[in-house]
């Protein structure tokens, strides 16, 4: 079995997107309110990554844990994870399984924003509208 680069990149991106909010304080608070399933998923994903990434990949993960909102750290982990998945295709299905495991019922919205003068909105459901000025 071979893994094409696009698939590996997409799954790696999904993993980083799922993990980054968990590593922030806001993500930890959201996990408390959404439920233990979300927190458990974050812990499992982090443990899986720690067990699979070695060398530069492990360094990148450690840097992401220190600064989870840093786009460069996220990109570095995504790159290292993409390499791992293309070199070890069997890991792709393992990681996909972790990403869909115990998806919480209902909806969960998390925003992570840095910088000054940001204007944000988040809505869920049908028939909603948002106006930002």
C-alpha cells in the first residue's frame, strides 16, 4: 500500500488541527465543557504522535506543545507527520482511526486567534447570520 502526498498532507493537517486547540488553555477549557471524550481524544492523539514521531518529528512536536498557536510549529509538525505517513502507509489508517474515534455528539466550536484588532464570529445551526463591522 502506498500513500499519495495529498492524502498524507490532508490527514497530517487534520491531526494538527485537532491537536493544537487541545494544547492551548482555551482548548483544555473547551474540552472540560464538551466532555471527557474530547479530552480523551486529545490525549490519545498526543500519545500516538509522541510514540510515532522520532528525530526531527519529535522535536517539532515538542515545539508545538510549547507554542501550540504558532503557525510555524503547526506547519513543522504537519510536514514531519506527512513524511512519516508517506514512509509508513500503515500508520495512515491508525491515525485516521484516532481522528474519528469518539467524536462528541452535538456541536463544538473552538477558535484560536492571535494578534491585535481581530474581529471574530462563530455560529452553528441553520438560518443564522453574522454581521461584523
